[in-house]
C-alpha cells in the first residue's frame, strides 16, 4: 500500500466514523425529539384537563353565587325564620287597612312540617281570613296587600266571595280565604359543624 492509499483509507475510516457519529447524533436527537413531543402531548392533555376543571369550578361557583343570592333574598324577606305570629297579625291588619277591607277576622291553625328536603325544613301555618270588602277589585287589592305585607311565603289555598246582604247590592262582599304561610328553617341551625 502506498501512502496515497493509506491516506485515502484513513480519510475513508474518518468519514465512516463521522457518518456513524452523525447517525448516532441523529438517532439521539430523534429520540429526544420523540420524548419532547410525548411530554408536550402529555402537558397539553393536562392543560386541557385543568381548563375543563376550571370551567367546572366556575360553573359551580356561579351556581353557589345564585343560591347565596336566593338565600339572602329569602332571608331579607323573612321567609328564612321561625314563625312570628305577632308580626303576622300586624301585617294582616296593615293589609286590610291598605286595601279597605273591613271586619277582618283570622284564625291560625297549628304549624306543621310541610316538606323536608335536607337543605331546609318547610313549615306551613294555615290561616283562615274573613273580611268584608266593597267590591271584587278591593278583594284582589287585599290579597295583593297580604302577599306584600307578610314575611312568610303566602300560598292561597282557597277563597270564596258572597254578597254581604243579597237585598242590598251596595253592602259589599264577604270574603273567606284559606292561606298557607310558609316559612323555611335550617335543620342544622345551632348544631356544631364536624
């Protein structure tokens, strides 16, 4: 072998070595790129999961905000309270006065549990109202005034109207209504939280 062939052989060996190193570097780079793409896909999946969870939490927070607003509105109205019949009597008298109803008489039945959802206890107290009004419009005004003046939720169960004196058309109407006054209480009020 002459020196030119040795030089060519050395260059050939060097070229093979460099090609091998290049291939190894390419393989290592491709392997690293594959791992990075897998990590990127995993991170994208985790990000999507986190965004879905965030949307779910935002929806839940919105629902909680709505429930809190409803709760506060009910509390402000006085529906979320123990019954206070003295206040109810004053409200009934105020409604009768505002609507022009006369000879108001009322009787309250015993309070009874109406519904238990787990979140609240609903109680209903039936009240029978008897009054005299000049005409039907005053009767409707009286019912609206009762609903506006009363703190509990007012559910009209039955009403009847009759002429106070069938011989005198100007004598007005006798009214009789049965209402359910509904209050809500927290079944856990006063209990220590675990």
